[in-house]
C-alpha cells in the first residue's frame, strides 16, 4: 500500500495520501530550512533582548535624573 505520491513537476516533494500533507524528501533542503528557521528565531530573540535593554536603560536614566533633581533641591 503506497502512503505517499510524488508531486507532479517536483521530484523531491511527495503528498501523503491520508493527511494530504506535502513532504519534502530532500534532506539537504530540510536541513537548510531548519537552519534558516533557527536563525530567524535567534534574530527575533536578540531583537526582543535589545528592546528590553533599551527600556531598562531608559528607566535607569529617568531614575538618575530624578535623583539628581532631588539632590539639587
């Protein structure tokens, strides 16, 4: 019993007959896609970290300015 059928026009893609999912059977392409997804997730994580640090620095600056104003009184 065949569970997957080759997608017409692409020798690396197969359709699962039961779920309808398209599967890429080229392992190099799959590895490359995983690496790209990991790099994208890492970039998003770094952006969030930088944004958080910017906010924290802004909060510290505001606290220091308030402290300086209180000292000058």
